[in-house]
C-alpha cells in the first residue's frame, strides 16, 4: 500500500509544479550516513523523512531514533535493512520525496493551499525562519502517505538519547560576589526525555488587525486561532484584546538548528573549541566550548528561546546558566558575575539572562559558551551564524 501511495505521489509531477527531489540534491554532496553522524547531511535526511510523514526531529544528529526510522523506510521500500544511508537509500528517497519550485508571485500561503497543508508545516520541513521565499527556490512538500509513526522501543517513548541538566538550588540567585558559595550545585544527566513543552504565547490585538492578518503574521491559520480562542464574533476584534496563539506557533519560536543561534556576547575568542593547554593547570585539555572575552558586567543573552534548567553556582563554571531548547539541545553560559534568571523560567532569544564576570576557574572576565546536542558537547561554531 505504501509503495503504491508513494508511486502515486510521484505521478503528481505531471501537474507541472510537483517534482521529484533529485534536483534539490543536484549541487549537494551525498554522504554515507550512519548512527553517530551529525551535520547538514543528516539534517537533510531527517527533512526528507519528515516530509514522508515519519515522526522524526530535525536535529542534525543521527541517533537511535533516526536509525529506527531509516530501517523502517528501508523495509517498506524493499531495500537492505541495515540503518545505513548509502546510495540505494538516497536514490529511493530522492525518487519519492516531492518538492516544489517557487514561481514569481508565489507565497507560502498560496503554496500551502495548493499542497493541502499549512504554512507552519512548510516552514518546519524547510527550516525557514520567516515567510520570505524567492523564485527558483525549491521547497519540500509533505505527503499524505500511510506511513507508520514510529514511537520508539518501549512505552511509546523516543529511543533517542536525551540529557537534561537538573536545576540547582543556590543561596543567592543574583549574587554579585566572585567568591563561591559554600555548597556547589551538582550537574546530573538523568536518562530519558521528559518532553519539551513551551508555554502558550499570546498576541495583543492592535488597531486595524484582523484574524487573517494575525494568522499570516504568525504563520498559522484562522481556524487554528479560533480553535484556541472561542470568539463570539470573529469579525469584531477589540484593540488590546489578548488572543492565545496555537501551540505549534510557540513550539516553532523555540526551534533550534545549525546556524540559528545568537552569539551570547560580542567579543574576542580567547580560547576556541578543541585541543589546548588548560590556562590554569597547564595540562593538555580538550575545550568543549568557546571562551569569549568581554568586559565584566557585559549583558549575556540567550542564544535561543528555551527553558532555564540550571541557574546558580556550577563549580568550575562559576555562576552559570543552562538553557534547554527543543530537540534535546542545551546551551551553557559560564563564569558570570550576576544571574537574572532562575530554574524553570522560559526565556526568549536575545533576552539578557546574566552579566559576565570571572567566577569559578577563570583567568579573566569572559563567557564560556557551550552547546550540548543529545548529551554530547559539539562545536558551537556549527550552530552560530
């Protein structure tokens, strides 16, 4: 059934605006991918699988979840089921994934209407930060296929590894002293994924706005707005009226992917990611972050929206903050002099969360910025613009 459905989707190419995805990859190198890999090729693979209806995160990391989805796809396509994405698997993906080439005058709204989908889905599949598109651009389109949604090995939960940094209890959250408190908080990484559920967002109606203009502003639909706002008269909005936004809008505002993070501070990189001699011990050391030298008291901003899971004394990191983002991603900001957030609070991209300092094991004022993806530190440069 699935194979027939896939073939049917490809036949739609005859309408003139549906095309196979081969051209989308024409200028891109196809890599053999397997568990443990990460990067843009993995992200592209996950985009393809997501467009076919598989339940998979667009995180750019080839973990157990991605391998399970690949195996299921290989099984359904009659390929060798080994969880490795080689030439045969790439060829099959390119033959069934459907794309659309943007024409002059197109908008995401018009494309979504013709593809029987919504703008939010198009933005997610194509990693779009906004609704701007241009003629000649190729967009992945979702397919209405009977594809089983994988739910992991046990209890319907994902089998991708996930790491959560627990919140710390500290005597003074906004302490300004450079001296450590008597009892440092411990960082633990319990297994499992407890979910990432951003709080609902709201919009305050302004003069001249309608449900249609508000829906367009947030990349959603009028019906989705009405679903969460039972309005007595949708055509009569009041200035200052507060409307709840659909959960998918909130989730999209916290989406993180390579190249999307904001620099927490602007300054000279005093110690880069990789091998080095530790500035204090003098011993060979692998630096799992980047040190950005800035004057003390510089505002430190959240690299992306998310939930604060740690805010307090973190041993060698001094006064630190850890923010959890969607997709099992965490960012760490160390050696601050003062913290402005506490565990459990939600922050927006660019929000000031601390002021820089030289607390903990530090030779001078700077921000130690680190990124964890599914529990493993990665090179921050791959996630920064």
